[in-house]
C-alpha cells in the first residue's frame, strides 16, 4: 500500500477490499469516497495531489468545506441527486487547495447504498479551464479595445477581464504626461476603499519607477527587501507593468494584493504584459482621438471653442432657455483697430494680444460659460442668467469695463478695446443663426457709433 493511501474505514472495508486502494493510486484521475454525511473516507494518491493535503488532514473532513463558497449550493444539490440513486456524470465545480490555489474538477459520481458510500472519480481540469478563461478574457479585451471610446470605461472592462483570470481586485492605471504634469489616474479600484495620501504618494512613486525603467516590477512581502518600506501592513504583493507603445512608455498598470489574496504568479505576469500591450495601444488611440476632437472644436491660438463648438453650446443653451431654466443672451465682441496692431507691431504681437484678450475675457466669466473665437478678432460669449436678462446685461457691462485698462504685450502698452453687441433670446432671434447675426449687427452698430 502506498504511503498516501488511507485504508477504507471500519465496516466499509468489507465492501471495498483494501487491495483495491493501491490500484486506485495508479489512476491519473482522483478516486474519492465520502460517507453519507459527506466526509472523506478514502482519497486516492491523485486526489491527495489535487487537494494538496495529507491523508491525515483529509480523511474525516467534510468534502463541502473544500468547495469554493460560490459552488457549494449546487454541489450539495448534485450530491443529493447522486444519493437519490442518479448517477452523476460530468459535474464541474471548484475547490480550494491547501496552498490557496483554486482547482477545477470534473466529476462523475455514484451512490453505493450497500456500502453507504458515495464514490466519485474526478479529473483536474484547471489547466483547460484557465486556457478557456484566458481565451475568453483576451477576446473580451481585444473586443473592448476596439469598441469602447471612453478611457475610464475601457480600463474598467479590462479590469473585469483581469479579475476573472487572477486575484486582481485592486488595480490602478497611471498615465504620464509629456508636459511634465503629475501622473494622472484615469482608473483606480481598491477593495479597501479610498487610500491615505501617504499610500497614494507611495503608489505614484512606484508608477513613476515602472514608467521610467520601462520594466515589469514585482515586489512581494517577505521576499523583496523593498517591501519592508511599505506603509501599508496589509499589502502583500505589488506588480507594476509599463504601458508601452512603439512611441514609448505612456503609463503603468499596477495590481495589488492584500492579506490572504494570492499574489501574481509568473504565468499571470506574462498574461498581464500581453494585456498591457493591448491596453497601451488602445489608450494611445483614444488620446489621439481626444486631441483630434479637441483640435476640431477649438481655436489653436487661444484654446477657446471655435464656431462649430459654439453652435453646439448655443443650441443646448437655447434648449435650457426654452425650458425656462435660464435667460439667454449672446454677446458679440470685435476688437477695434486691431489691424493697426498687426501693421505697427507685427503679426506675432497681434497674436499675443489676441491671447491676452481671450484670457481677460475668460477671467470675467464662470468656467461653465462659453467664450468662443469665431473670427480673426471676433469673439462670442453666451450669457445665461437664472433670474432674468438684466443679469446678462450686468455681465456684459462688467466685460466692457474689464477692457478699459490697456494691455501689456511683449513690452508694449496697447490700449485696445472691443465693440460689443448684445442680442436676447428669443426677442432678437428664435433660432441660432438669427440670434448670432442679431448680436453681430448690434456690435456693428456699436462700432459705427464709436468716436
Ligand atoms: N495677429 C493676428 N491677426 C489676425 C489673426 N486673424 C485675423 N487677423 C487680422 O485681424 C484683422 C481683423 O480685421 P478687421 O476686423 O477689419 O480689423 P480692425 O482693425 O479691428 O477693424 P475694426 O474692427 O473695424 O476696428 C485683420 O488685419 C487680420 O489680418 C490672427 O490669428 N493673428
């Protein structure tokens, strides 16, 4: 009899000759016998290997306690069916090995009433399951990478796929900015909730390191000395994978495990790198789209919305005004004698004056207000007031006064003021084009009236 084999207990031995046990040990599949209460009576050598326990640890123990909690209910139901006399073939469920790893088993079982035993033959299908999961996850990721247009949503979907493959509940995606601004975190999920500023600083520093080195970093408590400096006593393992594209490293993905969560295996790491390559390409594509979208809606010189975006915002503002949520006016501004600035001081000074003008105009308004550059030296402001048109008039006056002081541009003092024209919705125009041209007309009348 092999050392691992446990003899059939008591009266049951009469039903199954002990001589059979060594034969069971030759089988690649596991043979398990449980009594009426579901306690292990016999487990063959292959079974002991699957569960990772010694016979002494396993015999007498309830089989259901090894089953993953999510699978317990249907496992008990299947056991009842078997004990009612139904032979059960090809039943799949998951168990927790002694080392914490999950094993997938495929069972066939039968109840032997004369012996008071449930006999089951189990095959370890963990590898096959994992291959299926990897295939499903990588398919889901590559599909999401092409479908999802929002960066946060994309990271969330990728996280779901990662969580299906490994213990990956805590995940962060950091993106680095070429302009030297701090790292941005378009996605962050931590099962322990918000992190302290200290832990956050730690995470940022780790991301910086991964990005700068452009290499995978795995730090495990009790293995890597670096982990001794961790401020979080629960942190067990931290893995950082660079998000690399052909044009360079654009960020990092960080996966953390706490407490008794299993860390990342070498296999997981290879998979994470593959996922990160896909994610990085998708992020770069989304960033490019974002930049193109911004360029097509904004003026390159001042960064203000252009005419196309103004029309969009105007139609939304008109809808709000129609619903009675606000009173809307359109303010048209055109710099007076701007051409002289170009002619006298050069085009570059003219450009800088336009930028200074845009900045001063924005400074008079709320961040939610729309200010657009609609032509060379022409600007439009959408004024919305919840109380009445008088509020819009007051805002227009404030703008006018803001341009009384001269500008200082490139060491030159330039006394430049705009002409203003105001049109109210709906009195001066019920549709966009009408309202804009009414404000334009009002501005021309004001310009004509200026000394
Ligand atoms: N520097 C600079 N100049 C520009 C830009 N776009 C348009 N312009 C110039 O802005 C001027 C606008 O023309 P006008 O509105 O007739 O000039 P103005 O002198 O302000 O005329 P009034 O409004 O009647 O006082 C033209 O000289 C354009 O060449 C720009 O992006 N940068």
